[in-house]
């Protein structure tokens, strides 16, 4: 079995076909998007030159999803991204985006941990299987954006805790935006 911690190596042939070196077969952009949704990292290289083409193909996957109406990026964000290529902000934007997505992932992880720890059904036999099914369903319904989900939130303090965490994330994001606007 292949090491799933190592990036999946995809080679692009001169014919522009993409070859999965792990399974020895040709793949499509949609296949590559599926690998990424499953949590795999991919690396796409040109067979002849050895150039890393990963960024180019990831942008192409995003563009295809956006063009089919599966919009994730608001117009304002796209405009700001285009502007960042022509201003001095281009050195700050990648770091800002990376930090924002890290905060989003961390917030989702904390929310899942809190909901699981405080859920009275967690000790019920078969709960883990049910939770895994719910996570798979939510991931399928949201295209992997919503992260993991552990079921409905409990009343009272759990909702307050999640709300506090969300408020903290919003506060940190506002601070980052403030720093960015000062640059």
C-alpha cells in the first residue's frame, strides 16, 4: 500500500495527459480534485522538464468549479486577488490567506472536539460509526468545505462555546485585515 503521507505524484505527458504514478493509470482534473477532497496532497510535474505544475492545475480545478456555478470565492475576493498581483500587497496576501484558512481549520477542529466531548451519545455503542456516516454525508453535501461534523449541537453552553470560538476567529480575522490595510 502506498504512503498516503507523501504527496501523490502525477506526471503530465507531452500529450497533456495526467498519469497517476501510484496506480499506473491516467487521471482527470476531477480525479485530482477527488484525491484532494479525500485529504491527499498532490504534486503534478511535467515529465519532460520536471517543472512543478501543481499550482497551475489547482487553479484550473478552481476555475472549472467556479465556472459551473459552484462559487466559493466572492467577486470581491477575486478582484482583490487580481489587484494583489499588481501592487506591493502581493507579498502579504499569500501569508494572509494561509493564516485565514489555518484559523478556519483550527476553529472547525475545536468545534468538532467540543461537540464530541459534550455529546451524551458519545458513549453509546455504535456512535463512532454513526458519527463517521454523518461526517461523510456532510463532507459530500458541502464539497469538503465544512470540515468534519459531529451531529447537532447540544443546547445551552455548547452553543455558547461555539459562538465564543466563532467570535474569537472573527476578531483574529479582523485584526489580520487591519494589519493588512496598514501595509
